[in-house]
C-alpha cells in the first residue's frame, strides 16, 4: 500500500492506493484547498499566514497516514514551492509536519508523473494522445503514444496568476477575458508547432480545474455538453453576461471555486486555440495516481531513474564499460566504509555519469559534469537528488575545499571518497587488481589497505594517491594508503 501527497498551488491532496489486478485502487483521499499560490507576494515570498496554513494541513494529513501500514510514502511539491523564494524556510517545517521528505519536482517531471497517472487510467496502449493539465501555478502539456511520452513541457501559467491578474476584484468583462486568453496563447505560441507535429487521436484534460469545467458544461447543457471550443466559448458568454464571479451559481461547482474556474477557462481556451485542439475529454487521473504508480514501479525494481541515467550517458557519449566498472569499484569501497544512511544508488548513478563533462571539455570536466547533472532534465529525479549527484561529481577529483561544507555529513564524505577512489583506480588502470582492498573512514582519518604488489604493477597509482593525501589534508582529514 502506497501514499502520494501532492502539494499543489491550489490544493494539497492525499491519495492512499493499493495495487491489485493491474490497477491502483484508491482506498483513501483527502483534500485541502489552501490556495498556497495566493500567499505569494510580488517578490515571490510566501506569507507567514500561508505557511502556517500549509503546516497545519500536513499535520492533518500525517494523522491520516498514521492510520495505515504503508510500504512507501512520497510527497511532491509543484509550482508554488518551485518559485517561492522562501521555500527553503518552509520546507523543513512541512517535512516535520508530514514526517516524510518533500520532493520539489521540476515542471517536466510533474508532467511525466501526470502522464503516468493518465496512461494508467486509459487502456489504449497504441493511442496517440495529448494531455493538458492546468494547475494553480503552471500548465503541463504532454504528447505521447500509449505509455511512451514523446514531448513534455511545463508552462508558467495557471489558474491563480490569471485570476489575480485579470479578475482580482471578481468583475468579468469581455476586455479582461479576451486579454487573459491572449496572455495564455502567448505562453504556448512558441511550442505550438512542436505539439502539432506530434499529432494526436485524442486529447485529455487531467486537472481538477478541467474536471470542474467539464462538470459545469455537462450538468448545465452548455454548448454541445462536451469540452469543445464551442462549449467553452458558450461558458465564457454566460460569465460575461453575469459580469461577476459571485453571480455564477450553477450545478457542478462550489461558489468558492468559481474564481479558479474563470482563470482556468482562459488558459484552457488559450491552449486549445494555439495548439489546435477542438475537443478535450476530462479524466479523473493525474499527478497523484502517477506518483502511486511510480512508487509501485520502484517497489518492483523498475526505477525510471535507471533509464534516465542511461539516456543521459547515451546523449553525452559516455563510455558505458568504463562507467559500469567505476560504479562497481565505488560501490565496493562505499560498502567497506559502513555508511549509516546509504546513498549507494546516488553514488552508483554519479559514477556512471562521472565522465559526462568530457562532452564539453577535458579541462574541468568534473565541473562541467556537475553542472550538467544538476541542470539536466532527468526523468524521475528531484532537484535535491540531482544536487546531491552534482556534489559527488564536483568532488570526484581536485581539491575538496569546493565542497567542504557538504563533507560535514560523514556519510556523504564516504560517498565522495568512494567515488574518488574509483576514479583513481580507473585512471591508473588498476581496477582489475583490487582483490583484498580495504577502506576505513572516520571523521578525521582515512585508511586504505592496498593489495600487495599493486603499486609495483601500476606505478602511476602512487602519484594519484599522493594527490589524495594532499586534498584530504587540506580539509583536516588524514589520508594514509599502504600495501599489506
């Protein structure tokens, strides 16, 4: 049984799911429409009140999670916590409240997870489709064929900025509405041809805002009753006639959600016009189902992150054999160091990418590699995970002063040591003669026992080890290597 918590810009939501018979059965849900994005000021700082509300909501969610025996819990945060300048202040409070780490995911990763949820709910493996998800702070558009994504982009426009910019006082006029639609169209304009080139047999809308608009149209027989452009414009005309969000009272939506619907409608019309989508089908699947599905994949040893690493290796021409050998040595050394909080997967992934910077230049390749790994679009990885791997790549060679602060974490220091040793042995071509290698590390001392005759067989190894002694001693850690 798995739990997914989605810290969205409009609402915080929780799903608890249990996979059975190839489907994910949702056994518990919770939602709090906290409107986190509304707590952002003009400088993208969250207000104290917004932060207190967010903490209280996650405390309530934790009480729900504690009622179940869960195999895994994943908490993801989207656009508002991506852009909030004081997110680093809030995140530790939220993690303490929910009792689990929070992953601030990129817009592209949000789109991939949304699509995993949609694909899980649609049993049409060969269908060519486009999916649009309009959230509180961003809109994700995904093109795919069956389970395979061909294009995913996140656009920085959502229901909250549209409502705040054009309908803050609740008044709805033709001039405001049309200006909001034009703003939306401009956001999607540059990408329109890319999506049109993909083509699609069907189009879907996956967000709560989409479902709300669809329900209003269907329950009130607006237009043709479907999510067509004609029906959306008919809904627009009703809103213009009423003239104010408070005057809208129709089955299918709660009064407090009408401002969100109005902002979302301008985005929806804009994206459909710009991409040439005539009709959408609202579907009750998206980010949370995608997170649950991803947890199920990881539980079954089918981690998307493995595929992302290999795709990055191919893109930058990494020598696969060298990469795997380096990862093997690093893993062996790391296990001998007996870390308490294992970062072994990240160490292995970093070792596999340790030469990725060579695609830019041999000089400073470790610096180039760190930048690539921290900033690349790696499916399945969070910003925090990529930053960790970037630190490992930056610390794989040269002085350690550049990552000195990170090395106060002893387990991370052990991972850095393991990667550096793996790189040293690879460069000295000694990786096949390491039977009997022993490594130990304490806070201020490193001891390395080398197999007898290793230095004689690989004479270039000794200069590398002398460089290691110098690098570690510069940050106050003694390094001793000897043959035994």
